[in-house]
């Protein structure tokens, strides 16, 4: 299985079940994870961690 298959499964689930309200939650979680991974090794880390 491809690593991107989870995204396609989520998309198909939301499309079939009409659960469009889940999209902003998934987008927020993806962006939050991306920020945490990106800021882990950079000079932005002290500023990001003060938000939490």
C-alpha cells in the first residue's frame, strides 16, 4: 500500500458519507504537524513552543 492511500481513503469517506465538516479538522492537524516538524530544527522553535 502507498503511504498516500490514507489520504485517498479519507477523501473517499468524506465524499461518500458527506462528512465535509471533517475537512477543516484534517487540514488543521496536517498544518500543525507540518509546523512542528519544520520548527523542530530551526531557530523558530522557541517562538513556536511559546504558543503551546
